[in-house]
C-alpha cells in the first residue's frame, strides 16, 4: 500500500538524518535521541535490540536507552518517531516487518511502517545491501504498538 508523502518533506527528513551521527573522542557515538524516545513502548523495543548486528557488537552512545549503535561506521537504531503516514514510497517487508526506506548520501534510513511510535534504523553504505541488516531489528519493531497500516 502506498500513499502520499510530499517529496519536499522526504528530502528535508533525509538531510536531517545525515547530520545525526558523529564520533566522540571517548569511543561513544554522538546521536540525537528521537522526539518520543521516553515512551514506554520504546523501552520495550530497546529491550529487544540485538547484542550484535551482522557480527558487530553494540557501541556506546551519548543518547538514551532507546538509541543504540553497532559497528564502525555505526549502524544506528532510534525509537520514538511519529508513525509514518501512508506514502507513495515503496514499503518493503523484511521478516514480516514493514519498512519505508529513504536513500541518504551516506546510506539508507529505514523507518518501521505500521507502528506508533516508529523505529528508525540508519545503515551506512558500507553495509550494502542495507536491507539485509533489518532482520536484526524485527523483534524490536514487533515490540511496538501497531496502528493498522501494513505494507501491500
């Protein structure tokens, strides 16, 4: 199922996501938290985050527990975004979970589709093909409340 999201909005979101990640001198990753990261649903999702993603162990972040990182360059998961509205962007289903991809200059941002709040996974190009990392986050997405929207 595809429903409209203004192209200008998608471009602005992509530009914002590119600015999220930077390295710290102490080995932690600087990542801004999602706007709704303190919701109980995000605590449930974060509890289901994997210890490893594609053989890469968790790394420290300076954000709250609903934000985690793995590997170098960092794969970032952040819970606490508003649910995505129906969109014309192709929804992909991986391991029974719907995701809306957005190409960024340095990789791909995936947001869970059909959950509220939404989970975001930022995957650098170094891990291409990026969708192959998404099954690691299926349990976290399944821990989130659904809103009735599904990929079609």
